[in-house]
């Protein structure tokens, strides 16, 4: 089981975040979400595809413009990414994207790209490190620093993206489905490694994943997102043992159980989904406890 959440000031604070996309009418992907992540804490964000998890992650890091609300790294507001370089303080927030092909430069050697993270840490006065050491820590050969991204499998490229983010010695790590490109046999071990390295460094981590078994293993707290809103939150084991919101109950009930029947759990009916929305105000009481 994971460690107890540290009673420290939040390293990340998001307050009443709203993200909308253009349309007629506009699509509200994130609807007034608030959350905090403390140093050394792993907070998981779970929910079905399309519920707003990735939009929230991109808003937190500054990729998506907020319709309203605020995001702060410590005491520093997080602005929308523009043409100018971020301040050294804000480089201490890093993101691992779901698709490593969109975040790794195919024309630069792996060692050079991990070196970007190292240089960001040095600029903040957090000390330097050897890119080869980070490759070794995520299970790749030290000699890989001289190779290019196309020479690696999808899972290996995701490990490289994780190594690059951690090489920046972040105070806050946002991980959007970081293990989805990995083989099933290595997903849990890499997620556990991310937790170990971030906790050792005292970094907070917002971990987005569809793999509820991995979330249960590594997360201190879990936030359940449905239709752009947080409908339940609390200590991970408490939510697993006694979920209150019907949507959380449905998510956990959808986990296949090897009972020999050869059948997957049935999908909930539309009437059941209506009940999820109606139950939002009641479940939010738990968030404030």
C-alpha cells in the first residue's frame, strides 16, 4: 500500500478550472474542477474516455487556455504556454504525454533530449546529472544516449520521455496515461518506478490512467472525474473499499474478475448514467471531508 499523504503545503493548486472548446454551443470539457497535490504525493485522476482528464492535465501544465479559474505552482501562477521561454521556476513542472512520438524530436539524439531536462535543473540550481544515468534508471542501456527515437519501440520511447521529465528534477510531474504504450507486463513496474523516483525527489505527481489496478497500487489519493467534474475524491484505499458515488461504483464494477464465466461486466444503461449526474451534489460532500 502507498505511503500516507504528507501534510505539507500544496505544490500544485488548481481552483475552479473551466476549459471550453469552440462550437455551437461551446463544449465544456472541464467544469469547475479544483484540486491540490502536495510534495511527494501521488494523486490519480480516473474516469472514462472523454470525461475531461486530458483537458484538465493540459490546462494544469499551461497548454490549454482556461475559460476561468486559476492554476498555481507553489506561489507562482501558471500561464498559458507562448513563444517565450518559461521562467526557471516554472520549468520545475514537467509533463509526460500519452504518445511519446508527439513529444520526442526525431532529429535529435536521445541523450541530447534528456540533456534538456538536465539543463533545466541546472538553471534552477538543482544540480546536474548524466543523461545515461536516467536511461539506466528506467531500464534502458546507457549507450542509448547516442541513438535516435526511431530506433526504439513505442514502450521504450515512453521510458525515454519519462527519463527526460525526471531529469529536470521537477517539483511537479503531470503524467497523462504514461504507461498506456508499455507492454502489460511492464506497466505496473514502470508506474511504481515513477512513484519511487518522484517521491524520492519530493515531487508531486498527477497521474492519469485507465488502469485502476495500477492506480490502487501507487496513488495516495484518487479523484474520480465524470462529465468534466470531480464527483468523488479521497484516499485511494478508502474509495476502493467503500465507493459512494454510483459512477465510481460502476468504474470499479467494470474491472474484469477471473470467475471462469468468460464474460465481461455489462455496460451500464442510459438510465444508470442519468443517475450518475443526479448523484453529483451528494458525492461532493465526501470531497470536503
